C-alpha cells in the first residue's frame, strides 16, 4: 500500500533528484542566470501537477502522465537550459519538438482514456490525438512569440534565421521557417506514436498501450 501511494510521485522525485547535478553543472559552467535557476527548479516540480490533481479530484491519474511530463521537463529544461545542448547539438531543437509530438501524443491518449475516450473508434482517437498535439504545438509557438515581446529575445529564431541565411549566402529563406519546421517535426513525432498505437490496436487488441496508459499503477512493472 505504501509503495502504491508513493508511485504517482516517483517521476517528480526522480526529476527533483536530477535537478541537483544539473544545477551544480550550470553553476560551474553556465552563465549563472537567476531565470535559468528558476526554470530548473520549477521544471523539477511540474511532474507533480497530475498527482496533486489526483488528490484534489479523489481519482488518481495515470503515472504515465507524470512520467511523460518528467521526460519533457528534463529534455526541455535541464538539458536545454542547464547543459545548453543547443550550442553543442545544432539539431537539438528539432529533436525536442519531435519528442514533444511523440510524448505529447502519449499524454493525450492517457487523458483520452481517463475521459472514457476508449469508447471512440480507433480512427476517432487518432484524429483527436493528432489534432490535439498539433494544437499544443501551435500554442507553444504562440507562447514563444509572446515571450519575444517581453524579453526582447528571439525564441522563434525568426530574425535570427534570416540573418544566418544572409551570412550563409541564402537571403531568400522564409522568416517563419523555424516555426513551420517545429510544427512539422511535431506532426512526425505524433505520427510515430499513432503508428505504434494502430499496430497495437489491431495486432494485439490494445493490450500494451491501453494497459500502460490507463492503469494508475502502470509504471509498477518498471520499479
């Protein structure tokens, strides 16, 4: 019983523990910006959203939701901000958005099961997941665009992409290239999830996906 109560908080605990070495690394090799420290600290707590909502609603959420959130936070905040993989791996942003399409689709599927969406046809579920994750991807682009007004930075790389293209001798590049690239790879990541889901639904009768994403103790086999 004690392990069952601890299980929903396991992704948060793991993320919080990982925050310590990332913060130490950033304090030694990073720019030591207060905003980055705050992002790392908040990123460690975000996976706790679903366990907290479970306590409020008196109905536990699937641990897979917290686990997926932890993956997004570790890759998108800890590695991106503390380690600054952007400067090491040029395609890291593409990897992040592709991963978001994959993991975001998994989260939407888990929520769909919670909302009794398993009564929908397979086609209906796939349409919901695909359009939902693209909507979340577009919402993220809007957030980046809004942040640029307050911070003066260029998170969408609209002007940065133009100047880089000019320096590379390709001044005809589209300023919205980065935005469209992000949405495209998000769609690809979602497609990867849907292919796996389609195979599981028809070849294995949903034995793996539904069991993993609907059971509140779905990560017990990994502990």
